[in-house]
C-alpha cells in the first residue's frame, strides 16, 4: 500500500489522469457507438416498415386475384351441381367453361372429374391426353384432391407438373350436390372435383405483380416445401436466405405461402451519415479525454507541490509527518515500528558562499539522489530544511543492521561532488532514532534523531575543500 502511495505521489497523478482520460475516451466511444447502432436500427426499422407496407399491397392484389379466380370456379360448380342429375352435356359444359376462360384469362383450362376420374376438359385440344386420368393413382395430385374431398373445402395446390405438360397452380373445388332439397352440406354425397388450371405467370401479371415492385425484389415461396428449389414459386430466388421481410398469404386449403421483399440496393441505413456522426463523436470523446487528462494532471500537480520539495522533488516535512503518523498508527496494531535517519550536511554555507547558490542547489539535488539510491522503494526520503534530510524506513532494524545502514549512507554522502569542473568534498552528520523504543510520539522521535545528529556533528565538524586534478578532498 505504501509503495502504491509513493508511486501515486511521485508520478504526480499521471497514471490517474491517463486512466481517467482513457475511461472518458472509451465511454465517449461507447456512447457514440450506441447512438450509431440506435440510429442505424431505427432507420432499418423504418425501411422495413415501409417495405412491409409495400408488401401488403402486393399480398392484397395477389389474394384478390386468386379469390376472383376461385369465385369463377364456385360459379361453375353451381352449374355442375344443377346439372348433376341430368346426363352429362359436353357442349353445355364447354360453353360455360369457354365463357369463364374468356372472362378470366389466367385460367388455362378447366377439368371435371366425377368420382375423381377426369372425364371432361376445356379446351380439349391441348389437354386431351389428360382425359381418363384417375386422380387416385396420381401421387402428386391426389393429396390435394383428397384434402378437398375430406374437408369439403376449396384447396389450392402447386405449382405442379401437369400430365398434359407444363406447370401450373391447381384450384380443386369439391362438388357435393344435394340428394334432396335442403340437405345440409355435411350430409351431401361427394360427386367429384372441379379443377381450375391457373397460369402462375398470368396470375401475377393480372395482379400487377412483377419481380420488382416499388424498388423491392419480390418473391413468393412455399414454406412447407422440402427444398429451396421446390419452395420457389415466383419472383427472385434466394430471398429466403437473406434479411428480407415477409407476409403470409391467406389462401384456401392451408397453403403456407409467403410473399417476400428485399430492397434492390439492400437496406439503406444512411451509413455515410452514421459514420460521420460516429467520427465526430470519437473526436469529441478524444477532446474530453484530453481535457480530463490536463485537468486531473493539474490537480495532482498542485497537490504534489503541496507535499514535495520544489528543488529536489523529495517529500517535504508535511508528507513525511503524514507517513510517520500512518506508520505509528499501524505500529499500534501490528507492533512493528519504524526508523528515521536525520541527515545534515557539514559546512554547507561555505559552499554557497564560495561557489554560488547554483552549486549549493545542485549539491542538494545530488544528495537527494544519493539518499534515494541507498533506500528501498517503500522508504521515504524527505528534505525538511535548507540542508537537512530525513530518511524514513518502515520496520525496526537490529543494531548491527542499523549501523551498517548508517555506514553506507555516510560513505555514499561523502563522495566527491563535481560542479563546473570543480570537485568539492562533501560530508554529512547522521542521527537515527527508532519508534517506539526511542520515543512514543513523532515530535519526540524527531528531537531524539536531531539530538544524535548534532552529537555526531560536534565530534568533528568538516568543511568542504576544493580539489584539483585527481586529488581527493581533505576533510577535517
């Protein structure tokens, strides 16, 4: 924890400012991305809603045309029921069928199959090969006819391959003539089936449906088909495999047809505008991050100036006493104390007088560096006066360990200091004190260390001397 505090202080909050700037930038980027995603989604939703509205028109036209065609078949069934008690009249049937086809050209042919055997077809000439077809033996057409027979409802099937050739939609209309007047439908006997062969391309044309409607690629598929090839009924291929909109078609017989739509140029979400917005948002995020970095850096710079010596960058007395107080409180809980070493330079004033304040200032900076080199990262080196320093080390030292540390400090501090080509001899007096063995309060501990430092100083005051060439300084 103390190491983190030291890093926090010595870095002047740069890491906090950097982290805050990164967080602000990333938060801005996240907000910008979210806004872009929201706008893109909303535009996509609007485009899809418009596509569904256009697709609804297509569905309504197709259902309307199919229902109109079915209505023709229902009218023909009424004629078949009316004449079912009489012998079959081919001419009458052909006349009625001819009128229906003339009125609704999407009907290619009309077939009549009493007892599910095709006995009449109009027009006859291109379809005569289908006469006599027993639907019960045709595996592709029988399921729809059987469904119409059992459900007593109209069924639309296909597109199917026809016996007479070609491919078409088949509208199966079951015929149930009453055996007596007023007989309800569930009790009427099955007579046969009336089939309308509908040209699928003609049906789409009559409904005004093309491959593309209002810039939408249109496709009609059978969702119940076993393969994509069989599923395709009309329009563009592959719409089932992309992000197209769809609407179910309401058709007789439970057919699961859907009409699909996809824009010719894809879903236009105005990507250029969105990317410009995101770019501007990113730049704003970067600006906010930079502002946060500068603001927090300035705050910690001011804080650092309040807790550090402006010349050496070392901790000042205020920060030192704060850390000593923390260690003292911790000592009450853990029983582990700490050491302080009071350092005072010998004969510092003559250096200022003889070589100028620049030399004195540079020497103080150098002394700070030397003390830091001899201490651990968890230790604190503070400048507490003009030429006075204190080293704070957490944990108590044994006597031999303390003496060895004092000797290392003394040797390192007494090394020659060079300034502008002049080598100056340096020495320092050091006094140490242990908490809580030497004193139980911070003030008392400082007084003990200060007293021991002055005691050492009075034993032999040293003065700096100028040394030329390779000569070492003389101390005394």
